[in-house]
């Protein structure tokens, strides 16, 4: 990066000097020679390298588009709060935010933005979300301007996890820091993935590495997909979350791909049965969490009160009460 910055600085100083000379030159032929030299310097100047960014948190849709375009079409939105949902619902735009970038980047669809002086072009955007939010944030997702999130399929793109609260059972004298070996292994794994060298075609366009399924893995995935499909629709088990379960077989492939690449990096391109089964097992474990999450989205206070009463009855184990 330092070498590129130095070359750009030297080239820019030369361009500035030649432009001053061209502005003072009365001879049209000499002026054209200077202009050609300026254009040659501009053509040979290495492009500026943006500062590497792996993630962001508090970001508007427009700024996210720009960030992703700068960072090779890849970005993570990571936060321990739910403020991003306020932004997505139009916090800074009178409730009229455009969330297309969040939807398109999840699916890897091409993005074309031409608004006034803003132009953003991405061919294969990839956006990852990682949020740790309070349950009340989910309650709010079914109210006001956030209601449309579910209608456009935004909420179906998340995988939900509700860990059991340990409040009231913690031992305040115990501390369990993450072992240094685990930190180091995680860090090395992340940077190992980031250091995978891209491959290009003859025109210099980056090519994807295409992962495939073994014959056994494909059969297992089709079986899982059919099981999910048979439980969707009116009157069936997944009727209330079929927007989410409809994307679950695809999520299983995404997770299998991630598990495979973490284990093999860029050495093997075929996903085996064992990896696919691990991904399917994880997806099956996520189903009750999604049911709980969508049960909270847009629920009113009377429903929450009723759940609290039921919880008290089960905890007390009473058959009658006043």
C-alpha cells in the first residue's frame, strides 16, 4: 500500500507541474505535447487502494452500497444492538429507506444505482449480517414502517437463535476467559480464508470457485428439502413461518459451503455427505428458534402477558390459583 501511495503522490505532483506549464504555454503544438504527457501519466497512475474494511455497524443503505463497491463487493454488518433496523426502516429518510441493497446482497444479485451524481455497480455483492439484539427489537419488527420487512422477505433471510437466559443461575465468582489457543486458532482460520487468492479470467474478471455436492450429499439435501416442503402450506406445521422455511434448504447449502471452505479452504470443491448432514442438523435445530422469533415479531402486550402467565403456571406446577 505504501508503494502505491508513493507512486500516486509522485505522479500527481508531475501532473500538477505539467498542467501549470500547459496553462502558460502559448505554442499550441508544445501545449498538445504536454497534454499528451499528462494523459499518459494519468493512464499509468496506479488506482488508489481503499483502506481494508471487513465490517460496519451503523450504516445507511447508500453508504453501505459505497462501502461494498470499495471493498470488492463484500461487507459484514455486525452489531450487538438493533439500530440497523431503525436505519432500514427510514430513520434518516422520513420512513422511506430503500432496503434493496440488503436484499440483493444476500442473494448475490447484481446492483445498479444511478441517482443524480451517484453511480454504484456491483456484479456479485456478498453481505453478511451478525446481530445480537434484545427480544424487544423483534417485537418492534412487526410494527409501523418495519411491517414491510417481512412482506419483502427481509426477515426470512436471517437465521435466529434464542439462547436460554442464565440470569439467576450465574456464579459471580467464576470467570471463564476464552483460551488463547482458541483465539489464535479462530484468528488464523479467519485470515486463512481472507488470504485465499482470487482467480481471474483472461479479461481480468474475478471468477467464483464453484462448489458442488457429492451424489450422496445431493440425495441427502433433496430429502431434507422435501421434508421441509411437506410441512409448509395451509394447516401444516410450518404455515406461520413458511416464508422462512422456504429459504431453509438454500440456507443449508450456504452453511454446508461455509463449513466445507473452513475445513478445506480452496483445495477441494466437492461437498461431502458428512458436511451436508452437519449443515442440515444445524438447520433443523434452528427451526424452533425461528418459530419463537416470528412469534415475537409484532406480538401485542396482551399476548406477552398471557405467555408470562403460562410460564408462571408451568414453573409453579399448580392446577388451581386465584
